[in-house]
C-alpha cells in the first residue's frame, strides 16, 4: 500500500497555481498523532500484505517539519518517497537522502519558467538544494516533476531538465494545471492546440530519435508507462490502434452551483444526445470485434468504449492501493481533496482495524471516465477532477480528448518503431517497467 503522509501544511513558496494557504487544506499545520501510532497502523497492513508500505512524504513542503521526517526515517520500516521543492533538501543528511527510493523535485523547466510560476529566485534555490544534496551522496532516483500550463513550452522544459548541465535528473514528469478551479481558463485550449500538443509530438519524435541513434530510452514517465502497457497488450494479441474522438468539438457551459448534475451542465449536448449516440455506436461497432457489446448508457460527451477490454485501475493508485493521511489522522483518497466529503474514508487511522478491507475500492470512479474508449490505457486521469468536475463537460473534451488522446495516439504512432528496436536488441525492456505508481507519479499528465 502507498500512503501520502502530510508532514505539514506549511510551505516556503507561493506558487501561482497553489497559493500556499494552509487554512484551505482542512487540517492542522503539523501532525497531531505520533509516529508510534502511525507505525502501529502500518503494521496492520503489513500483517496482511507481507510487504513494506510506501510512504510518500508530502505537504506543503514536507522538509519544513524536518524533525517529524527524521523520526519517520529512523523508526518506520518502509519504502520512502519525497515530494519536495528542493529548496531545503540540503538539510537532509547523507544517510537520510539514501533512504529515499525516489525524490521528486518540483521544477517546471528553465529559470524563466520556474520563477514565473513559483516566484523570483526559486529556480536557483531549487538547483542549489539539489546540488548540495548530490554532493552528500547518491540519490537513487531523482525526478523532475513539473507543472505545465499556459506560457510553458513542454518540449523545451523536458529537454532542459533531462539534459541539465549540473543536476542528473533520471526522469521527467509533468502535471497539467487543469480542473482545480472553475471555469476553464479562456487561454487553455488555444495553448493546447498551438503549443502543448505540437510540443508532445516533437518530444515523442526526439524520444524515438535518441533510441534509434544512441540506444537510450529517455526517462519521460508518461511515455514509458503507456508504452509498457501497449507492449503488454500486444503480447496478449490485442490490436494497438489509434483512438479517434467522435464527440462534440465544442460544449457550451451554463452557470451552475457547486453541486450539479452533468446532464444539466451540458444542455447543448443533451439536446443532441440521441443523434450523437447513434454516431458513436456506429463508430464503435466498426472497430469492435464481433463479440463486442458497446454500452448504450454513455455520457453525452463521451465516446463509448469500442470493445470489452477491462478497465484498468487509476494509474496513480488513489482509492485502489494509495491513500492519504492528514495531519489530524484522517484518511482520504486523493491528497488534493482532503476535507472534501466524497474523498474522506476514515476520521482516524487509529480506529481502522484492517486497512485493506476498510479502504481499498471504497472510492468510486464515475462517468465519463468509466465509459471512455481510452480508459483501458488511460485508467482515468484524475480522481479529484472526476468528482469535482469544475470544468464541466469541457474538462473531458479539452483535457482528455485533446491532450491525453493526442499523447496516446502519438505513442501508438511510434509503437512499431519501439517494438522493432526491442526486437533488434538496440534498446532494453527494463526502462519501460519503471515503477511510476510506486514513486507517486500519476503517469497521465
């Protein structure tokens, strides 16, 4: 099991997409429980699983509460992952640094990009922290984990971090700044079409070029995990083919209250529902095997799944085998939604007798993700956005069907090349089996 441990809600930065307001996180500044109490809870899990848990130290900036971090590292037998802005990374000793299976550094790209998103001088402090830590000892897995949004060039950011002149980042991952507030930003879709998607295409081409010319698989996390899934599907005899969107090009939104029904949110789509459903079913039937039975209950903005492939679990593991422990001991699914009713699973971890029986599978995923034709590869992008739906139907149309579908189709395009390079021995399979979930990387940006 994977547990996100909030060591504090405080942070020493003020990133534009976060704001650093501990009061909004619905929990105390620091843990009110003891490490011994947490250890007793984890032992209940280990008794059943016979495996070490993974603790992802989270915040805020987790290293602000260094005494608690040090106590966890000293007393708890676990696999440790750290999500940090790296400005305080030099405070960890060599022995402490070497206990982490992976350290995820919040860095979006070059100096201009980082300082614009996270505050003037942040890039230099982040790089200095990484450098000081590396001088103390080896970091097994150092991931550049960025945020991508308007103003960010995803290709330039990836190249800068994967080929950094002083910090040897082993992998690069990014999350899109989408769906955390309402309404959808007016500039987002234009940025996706004119910058982000072309950048993804360019990045995929560079990824392949390096494989072909250098025999090296660059550690671009979404590319690795999605390609590994395709390899597994191919080995089972499944056809790897492009996923074509047949849904609406535009969805008109209406003003809504915080609580809403998706049908009420999309009047234009609702009106055309029957016509669209016929088109989707026809498209699905053309691509499905003779035994496929397409769903007729698809949400209006979702293309029905074309065949009976099983839905894969959410790649980040939230609600399946990954959970969050707040500073007051409450257990949530997604760490981004602590305090929200749909996300809360226990008021006190000390009262949970069997973590697996009490937590696993209790956080339900809902349409449109469960009915989407790319769900077998995507798994559902984000639990938080799936439940809150702040961007309404345009979330699925723009985020899923512009960004994720483009990413998946670009990787499908080059999949035969990857297979050929593997068969010839030019590249190895091992890089594709990177344990992204275990390192708290969501895979789907």
